[in-house]
């Protein structure tokens, strides 16, 4: 079990809470994300599926886009909880997919903390975005 600060524990709890509101009628896989902006604001979102699977949106992407339209340009923390609704206590950690890692990289540096938990809080993984997405391509590569 990773050592978390009180703020990180609260962020993970927010991700767990919003995961319950996912719209996942096709996969049955619920994901919640809670992200903290540099100014302390927290944005939460769940995954939203679509009958045309490619149009489904991940929780992390939904949360990052909500932050972006609110004017956030820098994230410091990301918490993610994912589980199969039919078996929420099955031991598994769901890391952000590749697309979400790239989107998070747009708004967070490699030092941003990523906290991944399971549905019942028994397992937690904490690492940096740089560890989750090493050698990332992002805004820094496009600077003159």
C-alpha cells in the first residue's frame, strides 16, 4: 500500500465516488478520476461509453477537459479508480490508458503525482506521470 497524504487520500476517495456514476452499459467497467489543479481546485469525472465504442470517453480525459475549459493549465495530482461493476472487489488496478496518459501529459509535468486505487481501497499504487509515461512527447518538444 502506497503512503498517501491526507489530500491524496481525499482525492482518491473522490475518484472512487465518481466512478460509481460512470455510464458503462457495454463494458461494465467503471472508472472515476479526480484531478487537482495547481491552484488547488479539484475536477472529477467518470467514463462515458457510447454504442459506437470509439466515441467513448475515459474518466481521465473527461476530468482533464473539464479542468481545461475552467482555465486550468497545470495539474499536480491525478487519482484514478477503476473496477468491473459486476465484481467491484476483484483485486485489480486500472492505470490510465495511453491516450489518457498523453492528455494528462499536456497539463501535467513528469513530476505530477498519479494515484491509482481499487474499488474497496485495499490496493493503491502511487507514482509520477514521468514513471507512468516515460520519454513523453509534449508541449516542451514544440517550444522554439
